[in-house]
C-alpha cells in the first residue's frame, strides 16, 4: 500500500494543536449554537444528519458565530456517507461563506453548495458528474463561489481520491476529517482517515471574501436521483474554560475542560489541584501558576491546552473617551471599566450626586452629566471587591463676538461696506459665511473685510478647547432706488414769445428728498425755482435729480425750440412823447415799443441799439450803444430837470428778417 508524504507546511499545521479560534475557546461544545436548514436534523452528541435515503434532499448546518480568518484554526470532525456504494450519492461540502445562517443551496450534484457567492468549499463527492471534472472514485476537491466545477476559476485544487488508497467511503463508517488554515502562509489543508490528502495556497481573505475577515462555517449535503444517509459529527476537542483566569488571594476556583467525556486527562503541574486527572478540578493556589491539560484525541494525536491562573488582589480601573470633561464637542463621555482580572468581574456604576440618577451594571456605559461618580468591581459574588471615585467635569466656556459696520446699507453713495469683527478669546477660531456668490476682499483677515454684497453675514466663533460656538450676525441692507425724473416741456419760442416756462417738472419717489439741478451747453435758463425754470433761449436743458438718502441720481432733458418762421413787423417802433420818472410806476422810462403791438417786448428782439438824449439846447446829455436800454431820466445817477428833451435812436431788430431803423423826436419829462 502506497502512502502520500505530508508536505512541510501540512506538518506545521499539524503542530497547531487545537488553535480552534472558532469561538470554541471559552464555551463548551455542548453549548454551541447551530442553525439547521432544509432536510438537516440533529442526531445528538454534536452529530447532524443532512440527508436521508430519499432523493432530492438538501440540508445545511451552520455554526451561529462567525470565524475570524485573521487567526489560524484546526477543525476535526467525522463524516458518514451512508451504506449505498454503486448508486449512492451525492456527498457533502465543508463551507466558509458570508451569506448567513439560513443559507440553503440546491439538490443533486451541486452537493447543496450552489448559490453561495462568495464562498470557499472542501468537497467530499461520492458521485461522478463528468461535466464538473469529477473522478470516478469518491474524491475531495477545493471549490469556490457556489460551484463544484473543478475547472478554474472556481476550481481551486484537486480533485484527489478521498481515501488515500482510492477505496469506497460509502461504507457506513465514520471517517475522521481534519481541516487546517494558516493565515501566515494562506495554506488550507485537509486530512481524511488520518491521512493528508490535499493542500493549496488560497488567500481566503482577499481572493475569496474581498477583504472580509469574519465568515460563517458549516456543512452542506444533498441527494438527487440517487441518495444516501449523510451525516457529520464534531469530534471531541479539548476546550479549556478560559486560557487565563484569576483568583483572589485565599480563594479557590474550579478549572473545567470539555471534549472527550470518557478520556483520561492529565494536568501538569499538579500543585494546588484537588484531582489532577479529572476534567473538572478544584484549584486553591497561593501564587500564580500555569497549567497544561492534555489527553489522547483524534487520530491518536495528543490534544492539549494551557490555562494560566493569576493570584492577586482585584484592582478596578476605568477609562474615559475622549476624556473626563463634558464639552460642546463631546457632550457625552464614554466610560469603560476594566480590571487586572481577565474575566469574571462584574461592574456597577453610580453617582454621588443627589440629583443624578445615573446607574449602570455594564462594563461600558456613558454619561452626559457632570459630577461625582463611583465604580465598583465585584469578582466571584463578592470574593473580591474594589471601588473608586472619579469626577466628570464640565467646560462650556463660549467666546462671544459681534459684527458691525459704519454704513450698514449699500447704496449709490456707498457701494462698498467695511464689516468689522470684535471677539474675545485669543485662541478663538472664526468661520465666516455670507450670501451666495458674495464679493469681498479681506483688509485684516479674519477681523475686517470689504464687500459689495448685501444680505446676511455671519461669523461662528469657536472655543477650540471645548468646541463651544457662538454666532454673530449683521444684515447689510441695500437701497439702490433711483429717482424717476420728468424734465417737463416748454412752449416754442417765437419773436412774440421769446421766453417760456418749463412745465410739469417733477421727481419721485415722494418719500425721498430730491435735489434738482439744471445744466445746458447752449441756451439760457432762469432756474432759481428748479421746479419752474424759464427758458430764455432755445436749447437742450438737462435736469439731474439726486436723492439725498442714498446718493442715487437720474437725468432727463427737455428741448426748447425756436420757431424759425416767426417774424414781426418793427416799422411801428416808437418812443413815448411823455415820461414821468417819479416812482409812481407809470411811464417811468423812455422805452422803445411797437405802436401797433404795444404789449410785445420789443427790446427782447433788438440785437443792436444806439440811443442819444439831447436837452432843449441840443446838448448831448446821455448816450448808450450796443445794449438795449430804457432811459430812466438820470445822468450819472442824478435826476435831470423836468422839461422837453430830444432823442435819436438807431436799432437792428432780428426776428425773422433783419430790420434796421432810426428814430428822432422829442418828449416831455415831468417830475
């Protein structure tokens, strides 16, 4: 009979005697929780039947807690494939998956493994399915992602004969199986009937589960047209109650292991033990000590475990996260109780303050109230007790700030506003916020900025020591109300109407104070009353209105026209024959007028005018040239004597066609 040589990596895994981190470490196997699905049933003694002697069956059994693939494991169990050889089917699969504890595959040649993606499986196949690349003999292979096809990419290793000699495994016998995993080398290995059968480097964490480290494990089995009774039993494994236990000085504790109920245990050393050959023994140590307990187990291997017993006084400790001060950024303090004992310690919390009802019996808790607190650690129903007091402080110091501006309203006169920040706290942190799309420039960051954007501006002032924040706000108004200007209208100037008022001059809105001003390049305007100016000549006149409240201005214009066709007949120009410059308002001046149109202001159209006044003896006493005048009976500001005087006048009148004329005559001056 030929036997395969076990490779070195497999021998290394053999030395990992029961590093079964499968959460078996501190709980007895009889207390393990498994989930059964489909046709799976519990047979007792940690055995589970997946299928019966019927076709189209499908059963799964899953352990209730996940396994961490960051740690090595070695799992031993037995598998029974039934008694039907030639027509028996289909087999079972050991599976790692993250679908969940209710995962159930399909019947037939998929061995109940189909549909689990991602997953890793070790197939124990008792039926040849040629389309999957199966051997004609009962065989083992590594498969993945719910497929039992041995071809890549889901086929990872094998198939190889299940029995090292290629013998039938549907013989009604329990076949011992051992599976090992070493994350340091990424080697998965399987042993069948105590013989190494297959090993392969498989990166379970990265290649199979895409970085996930915690997965479920268990078994699947199925039948199709052919069938067999198929079951799996967890082999007896030694599991110490805990790898590290503690006891108070002068006390005792019970050390427990489980695994092979009928096995003979050996405890070494035997110091302080009541029975060094029992699964459960009383230990009364007076100092710390380490025990190794072992027995002859699966496939004649020695199974052992180590228990370290620490003897010392109980010391309660606690930590706070992030610290022991309640702040605005940390309104809740997390409390974590620990001790120098590895396990078995109960904790209780409470407050020393009368108005604080805080209580907890959990090792981890939290509080949002400042004050005085206590923590009590209790081991083994009061065998050891320790307590301590501590204080949770409160820090909510808040920095204050304010925003101000000399001109809180943007307008035509002030289109840029300076906002100033005043705050206390030398280490304060500031965060400004303004209207969307705000336009601004810092003049003294972060205390002063210039902006042209109205709206709400805010500054959050934060105390970096505790995260407490206050907010200051300023609202910049805007007033860009422009005046509505009406420059009015005027009559057309003629020789008979050489001037015209400008009518209906106005400015709105009425709730503002307007300032009116007129301007022109050519023409003449009497604008003493800006709301009723008088046009003295044709031209374009511009009215500008400035609103005092916001500096906004607008302009309108009015055009005063001169009638180019207007004319007047000046042939009836005359001087009066009597004047009486005595201040009574009647006939005060010697004025040129039109005899046929005496109310017409003839002097307004006289362009050139020469006037000479003579006394009765023909002496010249007054003369004027160029400027039109109305003689008032004075010479060099002195009144002339009453009497008869003579005049001579030459004039040029322009109103339509030029008209020149000369007048001579006399008049009587009365006083």
